[in-house]
């Protein structure tokens, strides 16, 4: 991995960034001592869609949306 001193890095920043973006990593050094590594940015992977991720683990009965329908209606409407 090539080393570039800090002054040269400031002078040629655009060119160096372009090279790094193309996959050519390099080290910026100060007085010959390596300080930082510049490498291409890797975007994080998009998270997988989570909708339906439990479909194989949870089941609901066919009348799930009607369970305790009368009791719930009575709570909202008042008991007769």
C-alpha cells in the first residue's frame, strides 16, 4: 500500500480520493510515520424486509379477527 506524506495528500487530495474510490487504498504519513489509511467507502447492505419474517413460526386461526367480537363491541357500545 503506497504511503503519501500529509503535504502531498493536501496538494493532491482530489486525485487521491478518486484513486481510493476506484479501490486503490493508501496511507497518509506525517514525518514518515503512518497516520491514517484511506480506502474506498463501502455502503452498508440494505436491511432485509422484515414483513412476514415469522410466517413459518406463528399461525392464527381462521376466525382470529372475530374472536370475542361481541364482548369487544359491548365494551365500546356499552353493555345492554
